[in-house]
């Protein structure tokens, strides 16, 4: 008679099969674990809401010049003080966020759309199409953007809205790097078997590009968009600071810093330039941290 000991009896283990997560679910989970990226995302949500609901947060007139309140220090009436024209700095900082974020988002959207379209067409078709589009891209990349903005601002001053003129000009002259990046990714992807199979069964180039190729380079485009937005906000601030960007009567973080060009303001009246300066600094840092978080989360090698 065979004796069965406890060692021979293996307890039945109730093991559940691990839940299969999609690559996007894994990327989202990894992004949420990135504390710096999540803090940055929360900051961007707050700064965006402050800009959107600025009319509810302050009743100050951002364009009214008050000679009786010029250069006033921060107080209970003016939390961030007033500028050299007596305008409330707190209100202009909130409304300036509207302008700067609008320019950043609008320019980034147009840049990504144009760059992705041109880069994907050049990468897929190759040959003469690729050569023509890439030479045109080289021309755009070497075009003196700041000089063009200054000249156009001088010619069109008072004729077209300065904000939308700036958005269109910057967008149509800033897509070159995105086009080159997308082209390189498309060139690598189109040699894969799934693309060759799609070609063999007669799929149209439009369907292959937008249904098969672009979804596989979408993660790269998302990261590029986040970094591009930071660059464009800095550019707007710089061009507005020297007086050739957003018109002076429209508040933006860039043209608010114009006050700091005066040595007296720079040394003795920091309340005029510190709020927009900090807003630009922390916004750019937040966007960059979000971009780095997306880069790590969408990297296939880091998801294993």
C-alpha cells in the first residue's frame, strides 16, 4: 500500500491569467507612475483653467490706462501691482496666459499637421517627390523666421490681427523639423511586411499612409508636439519682448516682459515682470517634463 505524505500533496494554486493590456494602456499606466510628469500635467491644467476663466477671476480692465495708479506696488486692490500705464498686472497675467497658450496650441497644431502630411508623403513615395519636398523643407528650415516676422509685422501693422498673423507666419515657417522626423520614421516603417502586404492587395497610398503607417509613428509625433509647443511659446515671448510679436494692447506673457527693458523697472519694480517671467518659466518646464514623460511611456523598450 502506497503511503502519501503531505510533501507529495501539492496544493491547488488558483492562478489567474495576467490581464493583457494594450500598448496604450501600458503607456498610460507608465505615464501615471511618473510623478514629475503628473505634477507638470496638473500644473498645465491649472494654468489653462486660470486663463480660460480669467473674466470670472478678475474684473479689472486690462486695456484701461489709469494715470492715478501708475507703478503701484502690490496691494489688496492690485494683488500683483500695476504697470507703468496703471494696468493691473494680475489681470494682464491671466489674460496673457490666454494669448500665449493660444499661440502655443494653435501653432503646434498647424506645425504638426503640415509637417506630418509633408513628411509622410515624402517618406512613402520617395524618388522625385521626396527630393522636391525635402528641398522645399530645407528652404523653410533655412528661412530667417525672426526677420520675416519683423518685416511682416511692419508691413501689416493695423491691417490684420497681430495674434493670428503671428500664428500663421510662425506655423508655416516652423514645420520643417517635424517633416524631417516623420519622413525618417515613415522610411523605416514602410519596409515592414505589413506595409508590403497592404501594397500587394491593392490598398491605396492614402489608406496605407493614414491607416497603417501614421498610427505606428503616432507616439513620435505626440512627443514632438509637446516639445514643439514649448519652443513656440518661447519664440512668441521673445518676439513680443522686442516689440514685433503680439500687439501691445493685447496682453501676453512676452509683451508684459517689455517693461523689464527699463533699468528702473528691472531693479526696483519686480512685480511688473516677475509674474509673467515665472509663468513662462514654469509653463515651459511643465511642458518639457510632460514631453519627457510621454517619451518614456511610449518607448517600446521601456515598456517591457
